C-alpha cells in the first residue's frame, strides 16, 4: 500500500547561464541572487577573470515555473549595458561510465595554435574535453613567454591506453611540449 503523503519526484528542469561583465561587477553574486530568489538551486558554477572581464557559467535547476521565473529575472538584468548574458534550457548530464577520467598537464614556450592542436589531437581520437584551463605567463627566471594548460579528458573505455599515451607523447615531442597524461585520481 502506498503512502498518500509521498509524492512522486518532480522532474528537475535545468537552465544553463553564461554571463560576461566588467571585472568591477560582482557577477556571481548578481546572478546567484536572481537564481535563488526565483526558487532555483545552483548546481554548478565556473568563474574566470579573462582580461578586464569576469565570466560566469552556471547550471541552475528547479521546477518548470521556477526556471521560467529565473529566466524572466535574468532577462531584466541583461538589459544592463555592462553585461552580456545567454540562457539555455538543458537537461542533466547522463553519466554512462563509458569513458575513463584522465588529466593532462602541458607546459611549453608560448606560440600560436598550441591549444587548438591539443584539442584537435583529442577530438580526432573521440576523446572528450571535460574541463580545461590554460594561461600564458612570463617565466620568473628567464622572462620567456610560457603556455600552461590543465585538461580533464574522458578517454573511451575501449581505447588502448598505452598506445594513446605513446601517440600523445610523440605528438608533444613533435611540438616541443612538456606534457603528462595520467589517470584522474579520487
């Protein structure tokens, strides 16, 4: 016998929000307040300072009416000339267990095209880039312009890891990149 007080779970709706504004705008706070006030929950958020701008990417969830209220509230703040905002309804990510989590670290003398070449290497092999952070900096001891990237990837479970690692290291040697490809721990 079922309990009449128990409700079936309400399907969650998701809203992906991307925003860019001058660094002087507390963007995560501005957007986060609207999301919470609409009755939604912040599931994930990424914040990055790029140049003189701050960028926020977040995933909110809630009932369909709360998502609609959130979209309306965010549309109102988008009218501010200092902010660029994009919203898109989406669904939750299904974890299939069909890929292996690995991490890649790359350091090299900076030159155009390194990031593109890395992305193309993984794409050609059906490897998904799950997260990526890259930067350019000046080496403290020599003043050389350097490139650094930390990449989380999903390698298809069917891939032969030692062959992939060998191909990757050969690729990096060809481009004169110092790199590590290892399983993501924890």
